[in-house]
């Protein structure tokens, strides 16, 4: 692909042209030249009209539902949604049916690659069927290309399984991802435990269930480091979907002590608190649940001071039959891919430059993927966006519509993506 | 007669103090009606009401049905044990099928908190919540308030203790909302595992000693132990519960003043209430049942005016 990107503003701290409006010439999936008034002879031209360009964004937590629940989402529709959200790379959770716990299922997902700007990575399960008891063949899965290990929606409950996973992954320098939740304390839980859950008659999920498990996970990480001499330079444990102020504080402390840990927050956790559920809106039923205003502030502070490394969509597509129901029968989750950037623009308190870091260099570092930069000779993997643009989220490219943001006017718009020799250009919203 | 501020009776939470007084005042008039030789009025002659019960109920369903019949409404009953989901038909489909037969009002009991709220946003008919899981049971709270008011007059400043399984009780929650709106003070009392941690945040007192609660209150509203709604263990045994949280006539007699004893039924005799307490002069339990019909008539009548 030979392409001239005319008048784009480069947002990339690692680039010598950061903040500048330039033309970019792309040849054979590489950045051939960056400059002003570059010749368009023999090239397709994209008029950027001063929109922003950054290295392509990466979402570390996406449920594709394929194989098994293709009526909710499949590997094609999830790519469409990813593109709309500005993501050129996504990491899929293993919780399909069957679970990605063997090379067979891993290869199914990886072989279903399409001519698309979206590169799909797969996190493989730690235990068979992600059931928390018998290990998967992790070395084999790692060799076959699994980018990380996690039981995804099923947090590891058994302390010894967790400990042995960390130990087993250590020689490969592979990453364990876990969402801390003590399932005994959240049994039958529907929302955050607090006055609101009490007034709604819904069983609560106490913040403690997350914080206790997080404390355990950090202690086990500390314990395995005592057994190995080699210092860890990269995170060995990535904490998914941090949601409480105390969790942020625990991770801040762990990082101060030098523990190789990283963490993420879901973009929607920066928006809602539990009182939003007073209407029993099942599109606000998520796990971890929406907490309190003070927790949202702590999450924002954690993003700003770097305690929270990156932001994910936690894209959980569901069919209408799973959401248009009585609250306690409805499934957990929100489709998030298409709204991450707008939510961060509106609710994170981060600068555009920092938002880009939370979506590019930080998740790449955690996942041990090569760094990207907008500089000559580098891979052409871009996201185009306009942080000031308002748009109304009227239609989802996902098969699912379980988003509380549908119909709302948002600020921060994705204009297109370019990766793997393919471009999708949405331009400006009408 | 004034109108209500709501189209549906989903919970006490959504009512104004004025709404509650309107319902209770209307209920007084209907109580007169049902004590006449001709117990029936033609008020809802053109209205068809479906009692849709997804959970077992004897007294509430009977009470609603009688209230509807006393108002000359046409009545159909639909009962299904277990949730609609388990049957394979969604709640919305079930109710839309009933509404397609030209039904005007839905009285629903359901095991899911918020089910009537969900339904009210999707269908044109008026919805009356006859109990939604562990959330609300508004007509029970209204008939309790009516019965207390009948006995004690204005409830402002009165002290009401709700004793028993507060955690799983929709009656407790609706009572708390209703009594607070009417200016009464509320205490909840029971084993620590059956008291929600967050109630003091809305000004509810908490006690774990039945004796203390009885000495404090003007009215003791005793709740049933909801064993069927406890998905996990909250206390060791009914024997221990009745020994330490059960109320006997001797305990009532030992108080230095008369208090009112209430229970929404059905009573587990010998568990939360001894028989001699339930049948004592303190008890207005059967008055509650009678008033239930009048209060439900008032609710249905007022909603039909909307």
C-alpha cells in the first residue's frame, strides 16, 4: 500500500515530531517519509484535515464470544467494533465455548485472521475450561502464540493454582492476567454492596471481595520472587479491571516496593457510580460493579500518577435476550470497544498525549509487544482521531447493543485506523 | 378525592407523603364499604385486572382478588412457580400475551428485585407491585401503616421496631420507607447476619436484642424467617433463633406499657412468635389482614383514575 496522509497532527511522545502537523508517506506498511508538502504523485491521498494521528491503539480485554456464542459477537464483528473504537490490536479473552485452553482453539481464533487493520492477539486460559482446577499446557500455548495467560471472566480462586501458575510462567517471562474477586464474598451478587444495593433489595458485591483477593495475589507474587534470583523487569502479574480506591492504593504500594505488577481500568468505571442503578438498567450491570464517587476519583488519580498503567474496554457483547430481562437474570457486561476514547476524553482527566500512552505504549510494554513510534522506517500502525469532536453514538458495529452510551452525545471521535496494509477511514461524523 | 403522583405502584420509595395519605384516607372509606351488608361498589366495572404471580402467595393474591371483586373489576389469575425464564418464556412475553387479551392492570409478584420497574417501562398497563424479591412490598407497608394509624393515630414521632429477617424482607424495606415518610422512627432488630450493614445511613436504628427493641417501641412488627429466600446460611438453627429472637406473651406482659404487635403473615408459630403472643390482646394481626383488602381497593381505585 502506498498512501499519503496529508496534514495530520502527530500525538506520540516517542516521536521527534510529537505535536506537529505533518504529511506522512506510507509505503509497504512502513513510514517512508514524514515532512511538509510531500508529493502525492502515484499515491492514494487521505486528507487528514489536521486530525490527530498516534500509534495504533491496543485493547487488552475484549470478549469475542467466538467460538460458541457467535450470535452475540464473532471474530469479524468484533474487528468492526474495534476499528470504530480506534483499536488496531485487541487481546481476546479465552472465555469462548470451547474455552481457549488448547492449541486447537487457539489456532481456530488465530487462523480466522482477515484482511483487516485489526490484529487479534489471544490470551489463553490458565486452567482447562477456565474452571480453576487443572492446568492447561502453558508452554505449548505460549509457543503457539498466546500473548498472555488468564482465566478471564473466571478469576482464579485457588491460591495454590495461582502460585504455581506464576512459578510455571516465570521461565518464559510470560504474563499472568487476573481479575481479583473472591467469589465466595460475591455469591449471587448483582451490584456494588452499599446503601444503594440495600435500597434496591439487590445482593451486593463488597469492595472487600476485590481488595482481599488483590492482597492475596500481590502476596503470592512477592512470595515467588523470593524463590527466583533473576530480577523481573516486566510485569509478571497484570491486575484486571481495578475498581476500588483501596485497590488503587494497594497497587500503588506494591509498585513502590518494586513488585513487577501492572493494572488496568475499564473506561466505563470512570463514568458511573452505583446510584446509576436506581433505575434497574441492565446495561449498567457490570462486573466489577460500579462503585462510589470516591472510587471514581481514586481511579482517575491512579491513571494520572501512573499507578494504573492502561485502559481497556472490557468489551462484553450480549444479545438482547441476555439483557432485556429482570435485573438479576441479566448477564454482566457492556460493549465498550467503540466508546473508550470518548469516555477517556470526557472522564479521565488525562491529556490527549497521556490517553494515547494508556492505549498504546503502556499495554504494549505489559504484553511484551514491540514498541511503536511515528518515525521514518517504523511500522505503519496508526489510529486517527479528533479529541474535540462531538458525535452521537447511534449505531454499533458490534452485533451487540448492550451499551448505556448508545444514543448519547459523546466528545472525542475516532476518524480511522491503518494497520497491516489496510485502512478504514470514517472521517468526521455527520 | 386527590390523585396520585404516579401511574404505577412500584414501591413506597417512589411515593410522596401526600400519595401515602391519599391512599390511606381512601382506604378508610373502602373499609366502611366492605363492612356494609353489600360489600361491593361499581367503581372498576370496566376494568380488567390480571393477578400475575410468579411466586407462591396465598394471602396477598386472595386479598388483591377480593379487593378487585369488591370494586367490580373483572379478574384473571395467572400463577407460575419459579421464574418465567426457567419456563422458557420471558417475563415481557408472558405479560404481553396477557395484555393482548385486553387487560388494563397488572398486579405482579415476582422473585426479581425491580421486575415491576422493568415491566412498567415496557407496557402500557398500570403495574402494581405485589412483592418483588427482596426489594419492596408496597401494599403490605401501606396496610401496616393503615393498621398502625387506626390504632395509634398520627404516626409522626411514633416508634416502630421491625424484628426478624430484615435482610431478605421486602416488607421491612417498604415499611422503612413508608414509616419514615410518615414521620415515624424506625428500628430494625435481628441477628447481625440478617441486618443490612447500611441501614443506619438512612437513619434507621439497629438493635440485636429483642428485649431492647420491645422496650423502645410503640409497635413491634415481627417478620417471618424467610428460609426460602436465604440462598446461603445466615444463622445456625430455627431452635436457636426462636430461643434468642422469638417473642412470647410473657415478654410482652413484662413491659411496663402496652405495645402493638403486628406480623405480615404467614406466622411461623413457635419460631418468631409464640402462639400465646400471636393470639394475645397486643396483636392486631387479623386487623392487618382485613385492612389489606381496603388498602388494595384504594390503590387499585386510585391508579385506575390516572
